[in-house]
């Protein structure tokens, strides 16, 4: 005889909707580019007052 006490498990996503997991940006910066940009900004911030005598 078949049992009537069957366990019903949720679907593969646990009842949650999944959308696109990864977002593709139009701009991609490597970590080294970001570090170099920050160093450039800091360097400009230090040098500009001496160049323009502000």
C-alpha cells in the first residue's frame, strides 16, 4: 500500500524568483586602475597649491 504521508519539497529555488545574477557594466576598471587614479588625485592635490600659489 502507498503511504499518504508524503513530504513535498520546494522547487529548486526554494520558491524564490531568480533574475540575472551577474550585472554586466559598460565600464570595467581593474583594481590597479583605481589605485593609480587615487594616487593621481592625491598627487594633484599636493602639487596644485605650489603651482598656482593658492
